């Protein structure tokens, strides 16, 4: 089972318009669904037919809307009630933009109490204990930390997973990313900007090497339409999907994480896992909301993608051992 954790979930509202014209009135096509990076990962995994569950704290009117949408969509979830109000995000997607330009408005979200954090940790521990019956279990930690938690919160959860022999994918940024490295996550997945910001370096390969040095067992950096690059102690590979004009990039990175989780669970060789992640990410751009992908395009992209390797002192093709 693949367990995802979204500590700062949201009710995601998407407005789709031909073009955003400030100062004028728009009549958008509107969708609303449960959101947050880990929720998007679980939604994608569920669509792929994988056993998964999304763990998320919810509170207030919008929290109830998130719960209702997950139930309606039959997305597996485990809710921890909290006293604060779940946030909203609003994304405006311009269909006439050649690059699928999306403008986001993200609320900060509630502050978690010490007691609520303890309940979350206990719930995750119980799920992971059950998940150890499945040799292909993975824990996915996604998104920024909510207010009230220390930068080390993800590191705590990685340690819990490690105690059950469950590998972890960490998809976050800044201090939370750096603090998590010491717990040795199997994969960290920053985007190109987050990779450079976290290290203060200007060269992506050097920045990835720094994260490996600090404890990450693999670094997968996403560069939008330029694809994904995996950096490991044994080698580096890049997978570039076909160019897509327009579309909605929201959730594309989360789709890549879903594919990486499947690859990690199955012990898939790095080139194949990376091709799968790049293909699923690109197929998600073709749809109008996160967690949904074009199934036909996904299979076509995957068959067409051939990752290429970068020079390395030693070569290997196996993801981090479990």
C-alpha cells in the first residue's frame, strides 16, 4: 500500500478561462475538488488501480467539503479532525496561453496543535504497521508544512516509516526539505527552483549532489516541460516528455511522484521509473485538474520516452534498496 500524507490540504478551486484580463469580468468554467499534493498523488494512484490511502487533517466548512468530495470520488482517505479551518486554493487556467499559464492564489491554512500532531503521527504509525504486511509499501510526504510544526516534522515521519521498513518519498522545499535529509528518505523530489534555493548553488547537478551528501538516497528534480532528472550515487538519468502546448500544469509534479512511488514499490530500474514518471506527468498536463490524466496519452508517451544517462564514475540502474 502507498500511504500519502498531506499536512496542509485544501479545497482546490479551478477557474478555466480563455485568457485572464485583469480589471474585467470573467465567466469561467469552475471545478472544485479535494486538494493538496499528497491528495493529488493518491487520486492518481487510485486511478492507476494501486492500493493507496491519503492521510490528511481537516477542519471547518471547507474541510467538510474536502471530505465529501473524496467520498463522492471514492478516493481512499483517512481524516484526522482538527480545530482549525482547512484552506482554499484558487487556480486560474488560461486555455489560450501557449504554455498552459496558471495563476494561483493559495491560502496559508490552519495552525496544528501539539495534540493534533500527536494524533496524526499515531494514525500514520498505525497505517504503516498495517502496510508492512505488503512488501511493496511506500510512504509519500508532500507539500509545505502547516503552521505550528517544526521543520523536523517530516524527518520524524521518515523515522517512523523506517522503523517499519517502509521507504519514503519526500516532496517539499526549504527548511523542511533540508531537515528531512538526515532521516535518509529514499527519494526527494524538488523542482529545479526548489533544488537551487535549498542549497544556495547555481548548478543543478552540484545542488543534487549536495542533497545526496546530506542524506537523500536519490534526488529527482523536475524542470517542467524539460522533464525529470534522477541523481543517485550510481548514476544520473533524464527523461524528457514530448512538448505540450497549452494544458494545465497543476498536479503534474504530483503525478510524477505517484509514478515514482509505484517504481519504488516495485523495484523498477531507474530509466524505466523515470520514463513512467515523465509520461504520467505530461499526460496530466493534458487534463483540466490535478489527479486526472489522459490514459491513452500516458501509454503513448511512456512507449516513446527513452531516458538518457549522464556521465558517472560508476553505473547502476536500481532505485534505492528497501
